[in-house]
């Protein structure tokens, strides 16, 4: 296996991503997600990615606010859209996901959505890592946590 510090997003991302126009309704979007068996859809406006809708958005936002099924998907999407380039490392993606408390991260190269990386993708990668990679990731995580509490930062 290659060194976990240099595995890129393109090595582990899911390349097939579904996107919808921001004017679609929550009902139409939910049906698309069900048909495709995906947990996230990218929301586009004028061919530009502007947000993401996850199964969690449906569970929390629609239930909490009792939105109608005819509500435009733009109203419940998560925005601003955090994304990453395909040539970044998986560690960079994991750090961004941790910092932003997100589980799904679109991969965007030159303004085009080329994939998505999820926390599940990272867990699956960890499942096949060698012990040295695991130790390195552990120490990286511990150092990051303690940096947040350091009186010198």
C-alpha cells in the first residue's frame, strides 16, 4: 500500500455524483436520491455548484421546519459549499471534514464537480492501512486536538 500521507482524493473518491438545479423541489430531489441510492446531491445554479443536500438535511431541516414537499431544494441545502481538489491528500480532506463537522465533501477541479469523498471512504481506507500509517494518523490527530487547547496559539 502507498503511504497514507500522500494518498490523494482522486485515489478514493466516488466519481459518479448527482447534481440538481437549485429550483428543483425537495420532493423531486428526494426521489432522485432514492432512485440513485445516494446520500448526497450537489445543488447547482447556472452550472455552478452552490450547495449540497444530504440525507441529514432532509431528516433535520424538513422535519424541524415542516417544509412543504414543493419547497425549492435551495432552501434546505447546506451552504456555503465546502469542497476540495482531487489532487489534495486524504489527510487534508479528513482535516477539513473534522474542522467543518461535515461527512460529505464534494471534489471540484476547475469549477467542475468531479467526485465526492465521504467519511465512509476515509474509514474504508483506514481499514486497509498498515500499522505505521495508523500510528502516524493517530499522532497527527492528537497533535491537532492539543493545538486547539494550547495557550501558545
